[in-house]
C-alpha cells in the first residue's frame, strides 16, 4: 500500500463520531487497494461490513488485492450475498460479522422485511458515489439503518471527480442524502500524492507518430463537420454556448451535458436539433475510431453509417463530409482506368500516390478488374496504421537492449535482471485492437490488412447479392454476371451508359465474388489429404497477386459460411482471458532479416483487470494513452521502487488523441478545483448525523388548518394517526419510487406480485410505467395483458404514467398531435387501450414526489391492503379451486368476455348477471322478469332477449 492511502484511512478513522465521509480521488489511484486496506482493518467483533454498488471488475480487483495468490485462501475475504441464498442463510451471514458484497435491491428488501437486524451492521462502504442521488436505493438503505443504528458509519468513495461536479451542488447533495458531513479530496496534485509518485518515477519515452496524409485529411474534415454542427446547435439558443466547443465534444460526458440542458424542452425541439445531438455523438466516434482502428475497419464503419443514417443525418450533408468518405476509401483502394488515369483525380496525383505506395510496401498487390470497354481497374492500397510499424520497432529495441545487458559483465545489471521477468505489456482500449496487434506481431502486417480486406469484400457480396437473389434471380438471372466474376465480351447499352459509381460498385462486387469462389474451393479441398493440391488449384487465379493469394486466403478457410461472424467472435470471445494473451518471442514467425522481439502481453482497458501487479512488466507500451492507466503505472512504480520500469507512449502527432489526453487532465484538475471551492462554502446541518431520520419526518409538521379542525373534538386531542401501508412488487425496487414513498411516511411491504406493481387498497391496483417502459410495453403487447389482469381482479385498476422530473411533461409537441389514429402513435395506442378497458384509470404524474402525493390522495378513506390476499391474486392453485378465493381458476375468462360483448350487457350489470346465473346456458333460459331484475331495467333485458331469440337469417 502506498503512503497516501494510509493518510486517507487515517483521515476517515480519526473521527469515529463523524459517521464516515465521502472520499473523491483521481482516477487510477488504486481505489481497489484503498478499499482492501479498510477490509484488512475490519474486525468481526465490530459487526458486519456491507459493500454496496461495486461493479464486477471492482469486486475482482478488491479480491485480488486482498489475496494476490489465488491458491492461498484468506478467512476474512469478503463473499457475495445473492438472491439465490435462502432468507435464513442470509440472516446467518448478516450476523456473522464478516464483510460482504451485496446489491442494494437485496439489502433494501431484507431491511423492509426485517430479515436483517440493523444492530448487527457496523458500517457500509459505498463505491461509485458519483452515481448516487437523493432518491436512489442506497440513500434509502442509509436512512433506514441510521434511524435505528446511531453508531453506523458510512464511507463513500468515487474516482470520477468530473462526475461529482455535474449538476448543481452534486457533492453537497450526495453528502446530505448519505447523512455525512466530511468531504475528503485527494487529487493527483495533492502534496502527499505528488511527492510519493514523483519520488522515483518510471523512465518515460514519448513517441509522436506522424499520421498519414489521408488520416490528417479525415481528421480535419470531421472537425470541420463537428464545428458546423455546433454552430447549428448554437443557433437554437437553447444550450449554454460555453459548453459547445470541439474540445468538450471529444468526451462522452458532452452528450450528457447537452441532453441535460435539452431534456426539459425536448418536446419543443425540431427534428433537426434532435438529430444534431445524435450527430455530435457519431462524429466523436469517428474521431476516436480514426486513431484506434485500421483503415478497412474504419471504412466498414463508415459504410454502415451511410446505410443507416443517410436519410436523416445532418452531418452527412455538410460541406466537408464527402472528404471523410473519399479519404477513407483511398486509404483502402481506389479506381483508375487501364491506362493509369484515375477516375476521380488527375494523372499526376495518381502517379504520386503509386510512388508512395511502392516506397511504403514492397509487396503491394493490385487486383485488376475490368468491366467491358470501360476498363475500370481496382487498385488496392491497404494503408497500414502508422503505429504498427513503430510498435514493432519499439519491441525490437527493447529486445536489443536486453541482449546488450545480458552480454554485459556488470554485476549490478545481473542483480536487477534477477527480478526482471522480461515481460512487455502493450495496453490498448479494446479487445479488437489487442487481437489485431497480436496478429501484426506474429505475422506480417500486410497479411493482417489482407485478411481484413477480404472480410470487407465478402461482406459486400453478402449485403448486395442476397436481396437480388431473392427478388430477381428467378426472373432475370443475367444480372448476376458481374457478381459471378464474369465480364461480358461485348458491352451492352446499359453498361455503356452506366455511371462511374456503378462501375466502381461492380468492380468491387466482382473482386469480392472472386475471393468467395476461392474460399469455397479451398473449403471443398480441405478434406483432401494432399495439401499441395490446394496450392496448385488456387495458384491459377487471374489476378496479378496470384502468388500471394494462397497465403492470404488460408485464414479464411476456417470461415465456413460467415467470415464476418467468425472474426467478430474471435475478437470478442470472453473465454479468452486478457492475461493469457501474450506472444512469446521464440514463437513469432518472421523472416531472417527481422530482429527478435520479447514476450508480449496485450491488455484492454475495457476489461478492468489489474494486470500490473500480476504480470510485473519491466517495459510498458501505452498504445492508446489513457489518464487512468498512466496513474496505475505511477502507483505500480511507487510500490516497486527498486524495479526498473520503462514506459513508451505512442501518440499520433497533431491529432485529437493528444488533445483528448491533455484535455482529460485539465478537466480533472478543473473538477477538483471546483470541488475545493464547493467544500469551502458547503452548508451542511449540524444534526446531519443521527437526528430527524424517522419515517414520519415529513408528517410531523401539520398545517394550522388541520390542527384547528380537531380542536372541538375532545378538547383538541390529536387523533391516532394510522400508518399508511403500500404493498410493492419486488421488481419495483429497481426504481426510486419506494424510497420516496418511505420518505412520505408510508410503510413499504415488499412482496412478489403477479398482478400490478403497487397495491394501495383492496380495491386499487396500480401498474406503474415510466416513459421508456410505456413505449416498450406497447411494442411487446405486455401492457394489454397487464391491464386485462388488473381489470379482472381489482375494482379500480390504475395505469400510472410517470415522467421524469428533469424532462418535459409531454409525450410530444402539440404540432405533432394528429386527429387520425395511427398504429405507431403513442396517443393512438393509449386511446385504443382505454376504449378496450373502460374501467382502467390513467394517472399522469410529473415526478416521483408527485406520484407519492397522488398515492396519498388515492389512499384517503380506503382500507389498508391485505398482504396475504395480494400475493395470491393471479397465482394458479395447485390443489384446485378454493372457495371464496381470488385465484385465476375461479373465472372462465372466455365466457366472461363473451358475456360482456352481448347486447344490453354493460360494465354496471355484468357482475350481477354472473351472480344470478352460473353459465351462459342458464342465462339463455332465464325468463324476461328475472333478466330485467338482474340487468336493472326492462330495456336492457329486452335488447338481450331479442338478440338471443333472433332467428339465424336476421343476423346475415
């Protein structure tokens, strides 16, 4: 453990009466080790320690820090409490005094059902405190525990300082909802942190890799398009102009900033403004993917964007957007005439490009595909990522330095190398990059690009050929000549008049079909034991690169039917652990003139694993710079001061990658400066801990009118206030409404309900729908079934439509509401639902607090619900029909629905008819007088009797 972790622990432990505190540290400063330090200090005699809101990666990191060696079992290692454990087993674990990981949903249910003795809990550790709010379940848990356990401590942690400054007084509101008064800030520039991390820093080599000309052009074009979209956004006058900068647009939080400002007025915005918000997110991905992925993958992503967003996107029609597609295409291939004339640029530019390609790649291949007399030539460029070559040079340099040290007779070097395992760690953002870089090192990078290119062409065939095969093959099979790789000897009239775009598309499809045929032939010959026959058969291709085609198509033999699916499974296969991804230096296939490289491990940031303490590398290559991983390297070096660590940073020169990395540092420092100012001005109540935590806090102060109403009754004696009860479905604890209801003084009873979400009384059943859930329930048909069940079992079924407090209280703008009933309109769907279930009430709520007020109003003058009865509603019985029960078997739903559709039968009299006769057959035999008595009048009885006695021809 580093020393500043000990200072943090000492700060939290020095005031035991403070009840804990909120700790905000910089990202990457080993939060999992800090939590492990607290777990080491926990004593079972104090009580149980509960760890909430921990992600799976955080759980793994904490357990790894507690027990670095998996073979050694630690007795006090925290285990996890899940819903699979029976209630009595959970009760014994709560009373054991150990530390446990637990979800907030399980804990709140056990608290409300009194399975957890609050006195047995010593404290709570809350992770990811930046995601908490006043209405979250974690705040609900803390309020219940503090109301009955005054000695409880709460220690909340967050390593996302920029998230703690989003919104108004986020840190102060978080402290209040957790009943804390201490805020501890530990930025990277804090004195203890900076002194320790800078005492013996690792050796750093900053390498700036120049981008290719096309990459520079794409980046410039994307920034121009992003700037144009931001200018359009500023014209709306609905967003804070200070936030609309290109630098802010590089981060994911930019979407949250814009949406938070636009959500209250989202229904008043036009389609163009809404699309601009989505386009800014897409442009940010384009900048990120440009420096992360290879040229073919980037082009494939652009093709998907063009297919999915071409009709509604704004950025595609910007002035510079065509450069993005054009330059991305030229990084992979370009077309020219057979005489060397480019279709889109002058001959001079084509010659210069070919000269550059000859210099950069000695084994470049050109697939020439002609289309009649037009002689369109497809020339493959397959531009490699500039970082690939630099990474190879770095690995060769590391191996050369180690060989040089090995031959040295210096004893000090030998002692240092005894602790050096020779491991090189390459850190990337995602698994796709790790797999691709591993292939680049184990084989030729040109081979990797060739494989990606062939997958791209095969995807072209699959997307273009399948629709045509279904529609036109039986009627007009001659349209498949180009797709079959065949070139017509005499061009037809249509080919002569075809555009350049059509010729280019045909050339791509012909090249793709040729590759598909080779793959199919290779698959057929796989069963042949003579492997040489395969190479002979495939060596007779018509393309210029026939010598390389066999080796390039070998990996594709494994893709039996879908090359793309196989490659995607390989890239994201979770069964391949990140820690096992390594390349041994002796196993690398390389020519004789290529230098040896050391053993390499590849690590993806998205995996969340702490690999530095496990692998203990001596050299680290940061392929994709990340501020959190840089801090992890500093912590690793501070904990191992005697170990020599060399770090290589790979940046694209003058790229948004550098700008984003530097902006992330400035953004974090600015967040801490804002938190420091907020801390100096916070207004926290003195009785923040321990007082005013009862359930009826909101009901203690009554209005004078209510007090005066009872002055003439028994001399103003207060009536005994009856506690309101609400039965809540277990699944509803994913929302914040039970928390708000508890704040209003209602007693929450968590059970598993088959019908409804909230039972307010024996007559009132409520089905709660958020806006997103409402749209999904209509699409799946689930809402119809839920409304049918509520109408069947309850006298007053209620559909509660709950809006978010920070969003508009409207489905759509007034201009979008039409008079016609359309199947895709939400208003039309609601109207049809009400017409089908006339007894269904719809309640509109602006926010959670408004819902609590509505529930209190609905429960006025109503009996309290029966828990035992509510849990039996809608549940099939195993022993048959029980008398006076409310189970589903007591009702013949088909007969009831048929009865309600008969003429003269209404919602007011159909229950009386059901009580007066046992079946539809008995109803048909009832005399007129009895029908009038049951139906409440002669008119309704006559309508039904005329219908039942009518002859068959009259119904035609």
